[in-house]
């Protein structure tokens, strides 16, 4: 048995039907695997380039556009692909990123095939591990004896595959890009990921106490310094009994009474 997976240079030759990068900006786009994504011609919902503000450092440069651009809608939106009614296995490669919300659970939607759930309650932020990060998922289905078969679903198939992004538990559905391959998932080339650049350590300067703003109404300006210049000096009178300071006065008062009386008599 030989390895039938296509090499990077000929990966696009294995594409049976290929759906598009989803923004009407520029022409067809070729990713890092050599797969050509068609320009999106849909008029449903809105095309957005909000994600261009993110670098997507773990994705190759040729793949950035697939995650930076998207289509979203306040309602469900769909793409139709015509397929022959003959027995075959297919793989759907979805590319997603969350570029707006800052937490999990803010956008949760579904992906349907011919009206039936293929991916339920998809939270891209949670899957990707944050905002501005790529997330890919590979799903498969079969055309078998005139039926569309995936998961536990068996539907009559008339030759049209409808891929729908539908509203779910939170906010609006969206899609960045997807590709449809004829073949099992094991034959589909997967996007490679780069290691994020190491974060530089920031050496913080020694923290210095900020100057204290003086309040003319409450501060005692008799103090010459706001900050001590050395260790605190022990107050020698801190533990002295207040009565001790009155003893000299108590001794002097009795002595002054005769003097005052004598001076009064001599008037």
C-alpha cells in the first residue's frame, strides 16, 4: 500500500470541488499548501476584513488572509455545491477565527449539511483558545446509494450539497473559508502551524514610592520632610507618666503663697 496523500506542490490537484475564501477583496487566493481558494461571490450577509488587525503568528503568511477575512450574517446563510450522485467519500475543511469577541460563549453557532447538523454549538473562541487565533476542523460525509450520509444522518440526495451556517446559542453565524475535497480525511493536507515567537521578559525598574501630594487643608506643614531620611528616633518622653511633669509646679506654688501675702501687706 502506498501513501496516496498529495505533496504540498500538487495538493490543489486533489481538490474535487473547492469553496472559496470568503471576502470580495482581490482575486483567487493560494494558501501555504498550494490549494487555490476562489473569490467569494455570495451576496448573503456581510463580508468583513475586521480580522486584518491580527497577525495570526502561528499561521504561515500565505494563510493569513483565510483567517483575517470572513462572511457573517444576522440570519443563516448557505453555499450550494453540485456533486455527482455516485458513491464517494468527501471531506470538508473549515477555517475559522474569532476576531471580535473577547470571551468564550459570546458567539456560538451551527454548521448544517442539507438542513441537518454537521457541527453543533461551535464556539470558535473556545476552540482556538482566544481571539485572533486560527482554528481548523475537518468533517467528512459520503454519497452512498443515492443518499447523503454523515454521523447518524441519512438523507435523500439530489445532487446538490447545501452547506449552511446557522444561528445558534449566541450571536451570529460566520465562516472564514472552507474547502471541499473528494477523499477521506486521511488524504487531506492539513495546514501547518508555526511556534509563536517567545515573549520577551520585561525587566522592571525598582519601584520607587511616588511623591505624596500635599493637601493645604489637612497637612501639617511644620514637618520639614515627607519621607524619613533614616531610622526612626526613639522618643525619650513616650513612656513618661504625665503626673511627673507636674511635680515641680506643685512644689513651687506653696512657696509663692507667703511671698504674695507679704507683698500685699506692704501696700
